[in-house]
C-alpha cells in the first residue's frame, strides 16, 4: 500500500497517471488493432463492429459501478489505516464481479442481436455486428474481475501490475488478430468473429496473470475465500458509491446509441467514418482520463485522513495537468485528423466523415478533461451523485436537440458535432459549480479542541 496523504501531490499524480495512461492506451489498442484488420473486410464490417462495440458502454457502465465503489472504499480504508475493511471490500467486489459476469453473458446473447439490428444501417452491417458480438462477449464478462482487481490496487496507490498485464494482453491480441481475422499462417480467416475471439482469449490470459499476482505478490489486499460469500451490507456500500458513476457511462451509451441512430440515413460509409473517428477520439481522451483516475484515490485517501487542503490542491493540479494535455491534442486534431482517419480506411466518404468529426469534436477536449477531473473528485469524496447529475444534463443540452434537428429538412452531420461541443462546454461549467458546492458541504475542518486553562 502506498500512502498518498503526505508526499508530493504532483509526484503522486504523475507516478500513477503514467502507468495508468500506458495501460489504458494499450487497452484501447485492442479496439484499434481489431478495427485495422476489420477495415480490410469492408465498410459493412467496420460499421457492424462499431455498432456492436457500443455495447461496451453498457458493460463499462456496470464495471464503473464496481470499479468506482472499490477504489473509493479501499482508498478510504487505506486513509484510515483499516486493512481489514480494505480486504473485506476487495473480496466482496470479487463476488459481485462474478454475478455481473454471468448476467452480462446472458443478456448479451439474448438481447444483443436485437440491439445491433436496431442500429445497423443495413442487413450486412447488422449481421457483421452480431457475429462479432457473440465472440466478443466473453471478454466483456471477464472485464468485471479485472476491474475489481485493478481498482483494489489503485485504491491502495499501486498501478503498475495492472498496466503490465494490460500491455501483455494487448501484445497477445496484436499477435492473434491477423491470425484469426485474416487467417495469417492458418489459411482459415474468421473475419469479424476472429476479432472478437482474439480479444476474448487475450482477456482470459490477462485475468489469469493478475490473479497469480494477487495470489503470490500482493500483501495489503488478497484473496480470502471465507469473505467471498455475498454480504449485502458491503454490496450496498459499493453500490451506493458506484451506481451513480455507472449511470454516467450508461448515459454515454445512450448518447452513442442516439448518434448511431440519427446517422443511419447517411449510410454505412458515414457510420464507418464516425466509428473510426470516435475510436480515435476515445484513445486521445486517455491521458486526461489517466490523470483523473490517478486523482481519485489521492482525493479519497486524503479525504478519509482529514487532509482537506490536499484534496483541494489535488483538484487544482489535476485540472491544470489534464487541461494542458487536452489543449495539445486539440491543436493536433486541427491538422492531423485526415491522416489519422486514413490510417484505418481508404473509403473517401468514411475519411471525410471521420476527419470532419475529429476536427470539430476536438474543441470539446478541454471541457471533457475538466469533466473527467470533476468526476474523479466526486469519486474520491465518496459522493458520485453530482457526477451523474452533470452527465444527465446532456440529455437536455444534446439528446433532445439532436433528435429535433434530425427531423429537419436541411439536417447535416456537422450540426451534430457543433451541438456536442456546445453541450460539453455547458456540462464543464455545471461540473465546476457542483465541485465547489461539494467542497463547501464536505470539506469542513473539524473543530479545534479548546486549550486547557493555565
């Protein structure tokens, strides 16, 4: 366990953010590698994998519930120096992860095909998406256990083991992707099914590796089978913090589903370009998200230890670091978006759509980074409801207007991108107000003892 309540805040943020960013970057490479080889199968395959991949937002919402609850409660326990409670929370998060994995598999195989057919712009797109989803579902189910273990380590200030496992699983996925998708060396290409299978095999290997680490090397929290039996009181603690955070990702799923739906009339080429641009955008978010992920346990440990000045300082420094990163990425997208998009497709329509999307949408990078940091602060304080309220504001500022715009006679895709930029700016301002309100309510110094009379 690493004590985050005394040492340099900037040093702690950078020491944690760099491995987190590396791990998240390699995690995103799963999708970029699949996308690169799937692109060779045509626009219908690209659009199908993109539509099916949107199911990840549902799973990420559920894993966010588990991950945020685990990070917050374990960081608070570490701040209080309560190792017994940290172990109880960790083992209960594992039992909850097992239940979530079974539910994911059941719902994915039953309801997944209907969802993909709803979003697909053509029958070929839907067929490709369903085939990919069936082979990709095991990797989604394994995410819960991996998130539980990685979040427990992050709550104690340890991030390198998770990063190493993520890197190794991506290397394995990069090896398997051309073999399974294109049939390199075997002569039996599986197409989009191979993309899903490569990810599932890689995640299974990563799960085994991280479990071995906990069994042999981790000392602060570890597997205690006697604590695996569900304890509803602990589950309620996890869910009270995690459910609002999961709602944030669920709202992201709603936003992506609405975007795919309103883009259907523009055809699979446009959907493919949007899917490529969105994947590239997600990878560019990773540095700022890593800073926010690093800030959450720092805020959590210092809040539980009563170091309120360090909580405020962490927010300011994380905002500054994340903001500088996002400004640089915004400038890059203004000149390099076409080159980035062309690396994944040769279709001129898809390139045009993806390039335009990145050029316009990059103007909300700074606001998005700010929202990430605010959400991390809410997680560290143990109250994630304000983050959910902030995300829900986009239902009013983005979803309703874009649905109205899509029915207008002169509706164009670029109108959606400009509306997104405006709505993120409003959300960033709203998040700042919520953070300041939370600080006033929760960061109240304990009354000083009255000195004894002399």
